[in-house]
C-alpha cells in the first residue's frame, strides 16, 4: 500500500517539539490517517456527495448536523 503521509513532513513537525519518532510510530500514523480518509470517503458516499468541495467538507467529517 502506498504511503499517505510524507515522512519528512512528519519528522519536521515532531522535531519542532523535540520528539523523536521510530519507524513503527510513523507507520502507525500512516495507517491511522488512511483509516480516517477511508471513513471520510464512506461518509461522502453515504450522504450521496458526488464531489467533495470545501463547502461540503463537513459531510466528510461526519458532522451531518452542521450544514451551513
């Protein structure tokens, strides 16, 4: 499976807070983000969203009661 996150970007963010990361931690973060994105896509599908836009991002997040 292809990586979702950019490892260098993750390391840079954590380095700002002086936290070291293991390869296992980065892999777990990548898997977590992949599951989140999968959930967002399902939320869109279940809400009959054909094209996700900034205005409809609340649907992807699963906040169906926050329509503006």
